[in-house]
C-alpha cells in the first residue's frame, strides 16, 4: 500500500472504528515526518476517546497502526488527536519547557523531569533553540526521565 493509500486507509479505518461508538465524524488526515496525523473533531464523547492520561488515544493509535501493518502499508506510524487535545497539551508543555530552561540557565543546576515520550519530544524540540542547553532522556519504560542541563563551557 503506497503512502497516499496508507493515509486514506488510516483515516477510513479510524472513522469506521469510531462509528462503533456512535461517533460519525469525518477524520482529517495529513502526513508529517513519516507519521500519519489523524484529527478527530470535537464531539460529546471527547473524554471517552481521550481517556485517562490519554490512554484511549494511545490505544486508538495502536489499533490503527496494527491495521496498517497487517495490510502492508508503506507508512505505519500514527498520531491520533481528538479536539486538538494533543496540540493544546504540547503548547502547555512547550511553555513549561521555557520556564524549566530559564531556571536551569539561571542556577546552572540540571533538572530531572518525569514526562511521557510525547512530552519529552516537545521539550527536546524547544531546547534545540538554546545553544547553551542540552537535553537527554535516562531510564527505561515508565521510569524514563528527561534531563535538562547547561552545556559545560571551558
């Protein structure tokens, strides 16, 4: 299945999946960095679709991704967003990242933060704008932490 077919299949598959919950909406789809971006408009069931700690969103992503894999799709990574929940969360995390970086720059002490993978990615991206700041992750699984520190100068 080509890239364009993969994108269309993923959107159609998610629409069919949502229809089982009685949610009949048009899912918009794009591709960014080899990740299919699926956007579900706001409905009365947003909280059900998002779930606690966005667990249901991750489950939807997993199901759509597995369907793509089993159909031999060229692109199999999927990001599902409901009512711009993830975008709004990323914006809030980016704001916090600016505060954390300012604090590290001010006191010179590294900062260790517990974040999920998507939130860590947002902070890594924000930190790229600072030549004196570096970020990396340490640990495994749910114990993985983000470290923000100043780059040592001679």
